[in-house]
C-alpha cells in the first residue's frame, strides 16, 4: 500500500496537460469512480486496524495532492486560454471618431462678415501690434486721453513713438484710408487687447468687427439703414434698433446702438435687465479731423464707422452668460455650437 501511495504521489507531481480535456481525463483516472486514488480508499478497508491511522493520514495527503494538482493544471490552462484570445473583437463597432467643431467666435465673425459682404463691404485686416498714430493719433485722440494710458493699453515699448497692442480695430480704418482708393466700404475683423481684469463680462483679449464707409454724400440716415439691415439679418426680421447719443474721439456725432431683446421680444426680461434693449455697438459719422489725418478732403467726402464686439454679439445671440467660456475651450461648451452651422 505504501508503495502504491508513493508511486501515485510521484505520478501526480509529474502530471502535465495541454488541454482542458486532458485535465478532465486525469481527474477521472485519479479520483473518478474507478480512479486509482479512489481504488486505494477501497483497499484501505482491508488494512489492519493498527495501521489504519498511519495509512489514513497518507491517503488523505494523497487525495489533497491530487485535487490540488488537478486544480492547478486547470487554472494554468484557463489563464493562458484567455490571454491567447484576440485582444479585440473585429466585429464590434469601432470607437467613435470625434470631429472638432467651429468656435462660436469664428461662427459669429463669419456671419457678421457675410452679412456685410452681401451689402458690398470688402474685408480688410491690419496688424495687432501697432503704433500710437494708427490706434490713437490719426483717430483724433487728444494727447492726454485716458485710453492712451498704461491703465488701458498694453505697451510693447514706450518713448516718443510707442509700440502697443491695438485696443480697437479702428486702427484698420486708418490703415485702409491710407492705402485704398475712394470710395471705401470695408469690414475689419480682428483681435484687440485691453489691460483689464478678466471677469464674466470683460477680458484682456477679445474680437471686434469694424465697419467703414466713405463716399460722397454719406449721411447719418445711411448709417442707420446699414445697421438696421445688419441687425435684422443677425437677430431676426422682427428686430428693431435704437440709437443713443455717445462720444468717440473719431466720430461726430456718435451713438451707441441697441437692438430689441431677441429673448423677450422687447417686453423686458433678465437678459435685457427689464429694459427690452441690448447694446451691440458704437458708431458715428467719421470726424472731419480723421479724414484730414488720412489726406481725405472732408468737404468732398463723408463717411460713417461702426465697431462691435464679436464676443458680445455671440453672447446675445446664444445667451452665453460668461465671456470666459470662449477662451477655456471646454469641448462641452464648444459642442453646443455643433448644430449652429
Ligand atoms: N472703436 C470703438 C470701441 O472700441 C467702437 C467704434 C468704432 C465706435 C467705430 C465708433 C465707430 O469701442
């Protein structure tokens, strides 16, 4: 009996299997009904009483070893089987490939340009890094005007002819008047820079679209008509405009333009703060001093100009509550404009 047990222990220690079926065969051969281990338990009955204790222990060890070995072989095969499976299922649908979306500021800028394009306005651009003359001097800013202060303007160099980041796209008016033949009818999109603390309503970088029309006999009525047509195209046919007197050094007279609130239809809501109106731009008749500074005779020519903030127009159109969303580029925000174009 001892020899049989030792022989089986030896056999069990050396067992190997390539397939799960082989493990099953081993199990049957050892501990199945007619298995060799089972058989030894049957033989145990005829072991003399004084040896039962010793052989009983040995048989139990054998039984445990057999069970452990079978389990070990099965596990080894199962693990390697799963790692041999193909790493992905070719029949599954692929990962969705996300396309980017256009930025709401780009969408809005293109829409503004396309509306004025239909009215015959060409697109003109100018540099973001400018000199004092194009941003202030030629636009009739007095030398002591606060906009020329470090508080509002980012200077690249100071001194007699300071270099600075343009604070408005009105500088492109000047550059265009210098080089274009008359009449001039342009819209000028671009980034502008102001030394302001960043908040929900202000940012140190934002976008403007400037408009300039210079011809013979251009009147304030022409300005009003151009802006009314723009407002209807941008915010809907029912949109009304109103003008409030204002001041800019480069236009005279000057006005701020409001559109009727497109949320409440002018009745008053929390977007328009109960007034029924939303401010969208500054405008006015080009000051004769500005025409003169660019060698245009104010007795022969007149013109109007307007300037609007692209972020502001986009905020009003889509009720964006915080300007900072435009700069953070959170895809959840950008995706909201996926269906706009
Ligand atoms: N440049 C002005 C601004 O930045 C806007 C403006 C443009 C006003 C043209 C009148 C005419 O606020």
